[in-house]
């Protein structure tokens, strides 16, 4: 029995050594395989009735540091976020350029300013007028292109979100399959190291996409959860992620959270399982805190909309101020026809005060042919758009109407005559705290217009606020006036009410609802905004007995304005229509009068008040300085992302080096181990030979 036991003991040694040799050779051949973890054979002593009987192989273990693996995955998620953020911002930085670059909008604004200043020196020069209009047109095209590129990047980010959910599902399915293989190996007491390595690689790829939590049970199965505890994978069930990307993108499209009224918004959410687009119960968009998916969502919903909002704010201020000055004067000679840029229904109520003069001027001599004085714009006879047209239409040498697009058109009856407006003391209320003179209100002599027929007076937008649920601490009454039943309508607000509450009260008013006037809170970049709009596109005004309008910066809706504004085509076609002088009811417009031209150029050097938009808080500065702040902020964000990405990458590489020192293959150690195993194998073989010889001698002795 002793010799037999010796043979069995030696055979167990040979078998164990062969297993160890196989593991060592496998380690050596995978020395350069990414994600491979070193395999270590575990031995235990085998005993029979208390007597040593060789060796058993208990397991072939992966040599890994689970803590380091978790840390690396966390860092990979951060890298996924920063990498996509840096990529998109770098592209945007190249488009915007630095303020001093001749391709920047700051430089373009400077070129327009210089050309308008040159025009103000020689307003009678057709070359100066042409150059000013051309520089203005070039600047507009440049800003339009920037706006288009911002929305293209948003669309690309949204499409990448859809692709990312597909990648997430692919990895979950791979992990699910490997879960089954690991569990089977564990049940059969077979090695599962290779399956676990492959599963780890899939988990790492998943972690790059989004933040996850992992739980492994005693059978080797991994359960994968979102950061908030939602199931992604509980083998065999995979909760598929999904997102339907937008077909096109615009500045007015935004993602709404499930708790927002109006959910779902123009951009869909990221769902787990069958999408609940009604209540958003499985919409996880806001629950994702890191990874590539988070970076893409932030770019689409915060970073890029912030830049768009800043650009729209700049364009709105530029347009309003240029038009205010351009409408205060006229070219010499004045045009035969003035066509408004704002749209009205004939019965739209107007909130006007003061006086205005409509002047007919001989285009050849400059002499005044006829003047119509409307002495009181608050009079009942001119308190609608149609009545204004009717009043002007009573002139002998001019006619007026509201055309099919809803625009006020004033024409001289004689082709040799022109029309000019002396605005005098005229003032129309747009919204509390904002008025426009007669010509500006109707857009009769606008320098900057929108590409399609529209009105500034049927939708109003607040500045960005950090929270829409915080009490505003102010009280007063908002009065809505328009061409609707029971106008005007008053909505009271109190100190304890938030922006959300006030929006709900506006939308909940029966008279306003019947007029299709409603209010909503939207996400816009890093903040929230109040939008008050008439969905029928009918004009209305808002006045305020308190400070609500001024505190939240409620003004005409400028969303997407930078993508749809343009230089008035009448002026592009005929730069001689560029206004330069004031209008006199007795002497008309002097050819050399540069008063208005100087004021137009002055728009670029005077300080303007900007509301909070994007990353720029409310500030009083020039147009060029505001644009420089935009570019500087954008460049700083790009640099921050680049620096943080570099640091995180280096830190992750350090962690990976430490993990590799634990789980990686050291070729010298493995070769040294081969020598030991060779000696062990030879020794076991010698034992077998010796025992066999002794058995043979024993057999021979009994013959």
C-alpha cells in the first residue's frame, strides 16, 4: 500500500505541475494582451487517513486588485465625459476664434463700427454707404454660420447619445452572456478566469459610457445598476437603454425633465426599458452623472445652449439698438415706400403715446410735399394697427395699409416722392420698461430684420435664473392687454411665489387661456427661463405694477435670433437707403446731415445693458466687449476641459500601472517559475520511477 500511495502521490504532483505549467505558459503568451490578468494556481495538501497523499489543485485564480479596478472604472467614466467635452469644445473654439483674430465676431463688430464711422463722416458718399452695408452683411453671415454650427454640434451630440445607448446595450448583452458562462464554470468547479477577464473588459467599456454600480453574488453573477439603483442587468434580464435622436436641432428645442410641465419636450429622454414618454418614470437622463453619455447630455442641454443664448442676446441687443437709431432718421432722398418688418392683425390693440409725423418729400428737390401729424397716439381713433393705417391713408399724397403679411406699408402716391417718419415724441409699449418710437415699433425703417414674417410682440422670454422654485420676494400685478375677450387681464403675484407658481397662474387664467396665451418654464443652458407666448401668434403687451418684469429680465423672445436675422434686403439692394439724417417736417432730410449716421455708429461704442445669458451674468458693456467675454469664456471652458482631461488621464495611467503590477504578467517571474515547475515535474517523475522500480523488485522477489 505504501508504494502504491507513493505512486499516487507522485502522480498528483505531476498533474498539479502540469496544471501550473499550463497556467504559466498561458501567462507568458499573454504578456502583451490588454486586459489580461495573471493566473495563479492554488495548491492544497491531500491527505488520506491523516497521511500525506500528494497535492490537489483547488483553483486557478485571477490575480487582481478589485479596489483598483473600481477606481480605474470610475476614472474611465470621468475620462469618457471629459474626452467628448474637450472634443466638441475644441471644434467650437476653432469656429469662434480668439477676440484678436480677424475671423472672430469681435473683429467683425469692429469692422462694422469702422465702416459706419466712415459713413457718418461722408453720409453723401455712395461708396461709404456700400462699404458699411457690406461689412454689416458679412458680420451677419458670420454670426448666422456660428449659430448654425452650434446647432449642428447639438444635433451631433444628440445622435451620439443614441449611438451611446446602442453601445451600452451591446456591452450589457455581452456581460449577460459571460455571466452565464462564469456561473456554469463555478457550478462545475472549473476555472472561470478567462471569462471573468473578458467580462471585466466589457464592464470597463460600459463604465466609459455611464456611471454604474456592480454587485457580484456568490455564484459569480454580476448585477449592474445605474448610479441611482435602477437595474441595467440582472441576468438573464437586460433593461435596454434607448434614445430617439432629433431629426434636426434649433435653439428653441430643449429637453424637459419629467417633473416639468409640458413633458416631454422637443428633445426626447434616455429611457430604460419601454419608454414612458407620458410620465417619464423610466427616463434616466438627469440621473446620469458621469461618463460619455453625461458629457454628451451636458453639451446638448447646457454647454452649447449657453453659448447659443449668449450669441442670441448679443444679436438681440445689436438689432434693437441699430434699429432704434436707424428708425429715428431717413436716407436722402427717402424711399418711395416704407414696409414694416413687424406683423400685426388689423384689430391688434396698441399702447402708444406722444405724437408722430408722416412726411412726404420730393426725392429730387428735397422739399416737403405734405405732412400728417398724429398728435396723440393714445387716442381711440389710432389705438389699433388698422386704425393707424386708415388715418395715414387719409393723406393726399400717400396711402397706407396692412398688407397680406400683416405689415404696415406706407407709400407715396407719386414715384417722384418719398416717405419719411419724424417720430417726435412717439412711444409704443412693447413690455413694461421697453418702448419704441412709431417707426421702430412697426419696423418701417429697420436696418436688421428677421428672415421670415414675424412679430416681436407675441412671445416674451426672461433672462436665465438658477432656480424657478425659489420665492421671488416681490409683489405686484401683471396686466395683459391685447385683442381678446375681457382684455386687459390682471394676474397678481405675491412675495412667496416662485417663477413656477407665477407661470402656472398665468396659464391657469381662463381669459388668457381662451386667447391661447400661456406661460411655461424651460431649460436653457445652465438656467431656467420663463416664456410667455401666444400660440396663435397674436400680439399682446405686458405691464407690471411691481418689479417682476425687470427682476427676471422679461423681454422680447430672442431664442434662435442669431440664426434668422439679416440685413434688410431693401438696404442691401440699395445701400443709398441707409439712414443718415434726421427728418424735419419743414425741410425734410439734408443730404449732408450725419446726425443719425453718427448715432448708428455710436451703438458699437456705447455701453449696453445685457441680461443674464449662458455663462455671462447681467452686465453693462459694449457690444465688442460682450462678444470678447463670450469668446474668452468659451476658450476658458475648452482649456479647463483639456487640462482636466490630461490630469485625469495621467492619474488613470498611474492607477493602471499599479493594477498592472498586481495583475500583469512579469516575464522574469514567470520564466523563473518555469524552472521551479520543471524541477518539481522532474522530481515527481523520479519518484514514480523509483516507486516503479521498487514495485518491480517486490514482484520479482515473490516469484
